[in-house]
C-alpha cells in the first residue's frame, strides 16, 4: 500500500530554509538536497514503518547525503511530515 504524504507548514518552512542556506553555498547543493529529500519521502511513502520509531507515534528517516532527518507520523494511510531537522538540532526540535 502506498501512503499519502502531507507536509506540515513547518516542514515546508524547514525545506525552504535549508534550500536558501544551500543556495548561498552552491545552487547545485540546493538541488541535490531537494532530490535527496524527495527520495526519502518516496521511501517513507512506500514503507513508513521501516524507519526508526521515536517517542509516541513519531518516526524519523535520515537523508543519506545530508545531515538531516525527516520527522513524521503515520495515521491510517496518511504520513504527516512534521519537520526536517538538522541532526545536531534533532534533540531540541524533535516534534
């Protein structure tokens, strides 16, 4: 079963913030970040329970080439992405 992915306003803001940061460094990095984020979201869409469980119903999946986690929850056939968090800030902003 494929799940529907819903990005929260906070997750959208997180992605935009990271893209702006990488654009300052190298536009290609920003593009690669978006591609990697999309790959992780597609893996979550196919197998949402394959990733590490956190406190409560929250889960997280790590991007392979970037130091970020996708924090999300699953209810029925909907995956709600709550945040995209840098691995060094993960404990302070874990949803």
